[in-house]
C-alpha cells in the first residue's frame, strides 16, 4: 500500500464497506449485493464480474469449493473514495491461510469497484 495511505481502525471504514464485509463474511449474498452500484465491477483471482448479474454470481460462488473463515484485520483510507480492507482467510484451500487486500472504490453510498488480492 502506498506512502499516501492512512492506516485506520477497521471500524472507521465507511458504513457501506462495513456492511458489505459483514454480509460477505457471513456468506449472505443478497445483503452483500445491496452494497454495489448497478454498474459496479469486481475483480477476484483474475476474473472480472460486472453489473448486477455478474456480481451476484461472484457473491454466490466465489470460494464456494472451500471451507474457510474470514476476519477483517486492518484498513486504510487512500482518499475520500478509495479504501482498503485487509481480510485474513483460514481454511482448506491451498496454503490454508491468506491475507487479501480488498480495494474499494465508492461512488456516493455504493461500491463502484472492488479488486480483491
């Protein structure tokens, strides 16, 4: 993460991001989906998911072949629209542990872009 970032307490992330992460970690695709703008884009593991149908597919299927827990362990503010949440995953996937940055771009009260990894 760049020199211009500000490390923050994860509880200081915008409400939209906190709500998404809570729903996503609980694997509640409907609630997580509500955080996205209609023209949002998600990238994860080299795949891009766009628009409502693509993002719903991502939320319902990403990582579904594994059993894992996830925990928010850090956060940064890049500017008024860009934020990073560091999420630690532990489970039965190759390697067993991963710390992934979730890079968010907000547009008003919605997630416009999410890049994971």
